[in-house]
């Protein structure tokens, strides 16, 4: 089932309608991460209130994680690589329904709802879009993007010099004002993900998109459940 998606463009506080790509609720090309990577850990932030909106996000009905089958096969290779180095994956987000992205836009438009300011301590809400921290169209919705970190095999946290969805220069992969150990930890994750076929972005050290993603023009909107 497909329909035309009417999205909202957020730029400098101005909201205007735009027509986006195809949207679909077909789940057949997706698989749950846990079905393939059995030792991954999960902290699905948008299922909880521990995120920048301060509330559970629409479309997250269970703390589960899905990816396209192609992206998941590549992620499994990264997991194998990291496992050989003594690490396993911790997943924060993967496939994200379009309704969740729309939920972010609604939150952005509400000046009375600050959400959780701890995630953007030095910014205003309007700065989040301008800094590419929040977008009206997300690669997550195409199903081949994952937000993740590494932990040790016993579950011990690995220090990355900043946490998920911290909207700050600290989150930039090449941020220099962190320790050598934190830089090394970021590099361990990055090297494994790039080697497995993912691309990184310059604003979030935890964000990776499979470079051969199968649905480059399709945005999905089935619930995470």
C-alpha cells in the first residue's frame, strides 16, 4: 500500500508543505535485528521518555529494532568484526516510522514544549533543524540506517565522549576536545561499520547508513511492534 507523503519543511522557523517520495507500509523487506545478531543489546530511546522530546514517540509500540534485510546482513558483518575485538553492539534506533518523524515536527512547532533540554543544552529548538540534528525526512525511515555504539562483551559501557542524540559539536565524529581513549573507541566503531559497507555522517558519531540501501526513494510507516 502506497500513498503520496505530504511532509513539512522546517527551516529557520518557517514551516511549509512539500511533496516527498513514496511512502509504504510493506514490512516484507525488513527483519528484526535480534533474529540475526543474537548478542546485540538494546536501549530503544524513542520507545521511552529518555529522548529529546521527553515522551515516547509515535509509532514505537515496542522496544524492538528492525532494518532492511540487506542492511542487517551488513550490520552482522560489523558485529562479527567487533566481536573478534571483544565488543558487541548496543542499538539505540534503526528503522523509524514516518509518523515518528512527523511527531518530531509537531514537537518542533510547539514553543510551549521544551522536551528534554539535556539533549540540546546550548541550542534552541529552531537550531536543531538548521544543524541537521532533526530532519523532516530521515534516512532511518528508509530502513537502512542505524544509531548504535559498542559495549564490552560483559555489558560494560565504552566511553565515546558523548551520548546518543546529544545535539552538540561534541557529537561530531571528528571532534577533537575528547580524550585519546574516546577517540580510539569512536574509531573502532567507525572502522567496523565502514568496512561492512556503511556510510557515516559528519554530525553524529553513532549514525550509519548502508551505502547500498535498497529503498533509496521509499519512506516506510509501519509501527515498531
